[in-house]
């Protein structure tokens, strides 16, 4: 806690003493990444600083209602010079994408994240795996800065927290999370308006794709593991975008008796992204870690090469052996 305070003070020193800031996050954006970026962007601008937001990927349609999202760049100017960069919600600097080496060459790297696997890269790391979201950490930073949280900032931070807690349902939701959310509502974030924008604004193609994905549901290990997948072909057939798959993994997880849910998506030739969710004891962070990925105890992701059947098999075996190892230890 004391170290966190010191880090916050050091970050504030950098903000106050520097002028030109870059803000970035991970590829395959989510609500926490974008909401945290835009909140920080708007605050820095309000402080009279120069700030730019760069993401490798375009902002998903569902997050384009966020104030400031039209200012996000998807390419980096070669000539631009920054005094400092904020890397948000990234357990590793490589998560930024192809521009990671250039981002990493910026003098002051400030790493703000809540992933347990964050290796504290950069010059200053504000890390708290107990925080619900990076948005909650950005909120803490703003409180420490003593800046005025405008309605636009509140909307961004509320969305960050809302989406990373699965609408305040996951185990990362606690008193502090709800208190921060309540303060953001007091600053003008309207829960119903934001919920509609995020959760009740789906393109029809997304539901078509979801129907196909649910049709692939397979159970393993006495129905304690449920796996669904989406291939490029399914995406094409539904006329859907990759971003529509956000949240699909919640469907297998919501089934009675399922302890580990996996969503496998084809991202390249013999190359798959695997999103993992668990409830209770099974630590999907360590399972994803075995494949070079990371995340949190109950939510993690990794990439696995091979054909679809092989990937699913490797994954199921990894979950079972992880559980067996755990029960031996306990
Ligand atoms: Mn996050």
C-alpha cells in the first residue's frame, strides 16, 4: 500500500513536469482498455497537456459512444516525440502490438495494470491485482491528482469498470469497486444509458454468430469443462466481425456445473486464441501461463498453435492436469 502511494506520487510528478503524453493499450481492445485510455486522455487535456491515444486495433463499434473515442489514432506518426507513455491494462509491453518497440523506446514508461501476471515493465508500475480493472486504478490516480472528474471522464471510467467486472457480477467486484462506481454515477455516468450502449446494442450478425458458436458446445470431464469455438469460416458465414465475439465465453461459463469454460477462436492459420473462465478454485491464469498467456485467477487467455481438434485436446488435458495437481497439493 505504501509502495503504491509512492508510485502514485511519482506518476503525478511525471504528469506535472512533462507536457507530451502518449496513451496506449493492448491489441483486441476491450472496454477497460479504451475507457481507461480515454479517461486519462481527457484529464491530461483538461490539465493543458498534449495527449494522444494510439491503439493498433480500431475501436470496436460498441465502444464508439465513449467520449473522446473519435480522437484515437490507429497509426503512429514517425516524427512525433513524447515525454512519457502510459501503457494501460497490458500485462506485457508486447501486448501493444507491432509498435511495442517504438513505444518501449519512449523515455518515461508508466505501466498501469491489474493483471496478476504483469511483470512490472517500464519505469513506473502502478499494479494492483486486487483492483477490479485498470479503470479503477486510473480513478485512484485521478483522486490523487486532485483533478475534477467531468461527466465525460466518469462515463469512460464507469464503462471500464462495468465491462471488466461483467456488469458487477465477477469475483473482482467488491465494496471498493461499487463505491468507485457510485462516485462516478455522482459525477454524471448514467448506468442505464451506458448499459444500453454496451449490452443492448448488438448487431444482428453477432447473434447469428453466437448461435453458430453455441452449436459447437462440447463438454469434457464430467461436464465440468465446456468449450465453444468460432472459426474464420463461421465469422464469414454470419457476416460478423471478430470483435463481436467479446463475451461469448460467458455462455459456457453460465452453465450449471461448469467449472471451466473456454472459447477458442481462429486468429490465423493453425493459430487460435483461447479465452478461459473459471469459477471457484481452478486457476485459469496458471493454465494460460503454461501456454505462454496470462490473466487472472478466474479469467485468462493464451494462444495455441495446431488444428482445432488438437488445440481443444491440449487445453482440456491442461485443465484436468492442473486440477489434479492442485488436489494433490491441497
Ligand atoms: Mn482490464
